[in-house]
C-alpha cells in the first residue's frame, strides 16, 4: 500500500511539473509565434486589410507615376483617403507630440518590451517622454544627434542611450543642418552609417519604431527599406517608422517618387498620417513581418 502511495505521489508530481513547463513554454511561444497558435486566419485577415489599403492608394496615386512634382504635391490626399477605409479603422495609431511635430506610434498588443530609435533629437524629447510611460517595462530608447549640448542631457534622463553623431547612408565627415542656438545652421559633423549604427552600436536588428528626422539624409536611405535592400541584407526589421522628408529639389522629388512607388510594389509598408508643408511627415506600418503583425496589428 505504501508503495502504491509513493508511486502515485511521484506520478502526480511529474504531471504537475510537466504542466507548469508546458504552460510556460506555451506562453512564451504564444508571444513570439502567434501564427502557429492562432493559425493562418488572423494573419490572412491582416493581409486582406493591407491589400484593400494598397489597392486604394495605388488607384489614388497611379496618375502621378512618372510625375515626381505631382506626387509630392498630391500624395497626402490619397493617404488620408485610404487610411479611413473600413479595413484600416481598427488601427489604434496614437499621437505623441513634441513642441515642433507629432510622432505616431501603435502601442504593443503583447506585453513585450519595445526598441525605439530616434535619429535627430532636435533638443526635444517630450514625445519620447510621453511614449516611454505607455510602453512595457524594459523598453529601450536609443538616440543620435550630433549636437550634444542639450540632446545628451535630455535623452539620457528618459532614460535612453545617446550618441553624439549623425546617422545616414555613409560614414565620414559631412555637412548637415543642425539645431544650435534655436536656429538651424550648416555644420561639419561626424556621420555613422545606419547599418553599422544599428548592428554594431545599438546592437538591435528588430526595431519597433524608428523616428527619422535626418535633415535631408533620409534621401540616401530610401532604397534601404525596399525588399532585398540593405536592411533586408542585414536582417534588420522595422515594425513602424516615422520619417520627415525635407523640402526636396528636383532630384530629391524623383528619389521620393521612386521610394513611394517602390513601397507599393514591395507590399510591405502601409502609409498613414501625412503632414504636408515645406517638408512632409509620414508614418509607416509593416504588414509583412509576422512578429510585427501580431505585436501591433491583430
């Protein structure tokens, strides 16, 4: 009888341990591989919603293909129209304003830390300060700006990690418009290429959101976002990004034109919340990365 009781106790203990182990594994697996847990239905819904948005924007801007001037002046109209279709209304795009502009961000649906990168701090971290209060514990902030006097103090008290250089397509010394004494002026600054910055300095390749205000350097990295581009080649993914496109000359309008129609061809990012003036601000959301889809869209 005593042997039976001992055996029973051992079996019960084994079952309990096995249950705890499987439950813990399932929760972890659920956070990262939601497609397996929920099947393909939810992911298919997200893709169908994206397709509806894609077709809407393509139809609204197709007349500007080959017309960089027309696209620059009229893109915002198509984006505003298409972000209001029924398939996009469930997206909870939040506003995080600073003194100069508003950053957009969708908060995570899973309780997982985020990685936020700011390129161009501009003496103002009020948007980051608001966002960090909404994100899960353990979220990380990385900011780069060549003017360290104010930016370093502001960014490190977030808390975040600050880097005193510009980030763009190429490393070396270059001219940049920087904010100093409350006005923008040209100055020679140190540039670090964005691939090296993310992989070797930040040491993160899955970025939840990157805020790009690079004072013109953004034109040099447009094609990095394309399918098969330099970000893909280095396994760097962005779920969301905010980008300010600074007032373009004729060549830059052509680069912007190719960037937008390239995004449509690739079918990866949807575009929202256009702000059109001398410059243009856009918010992008990745619909072609499983982890991004289940963290931010479904």
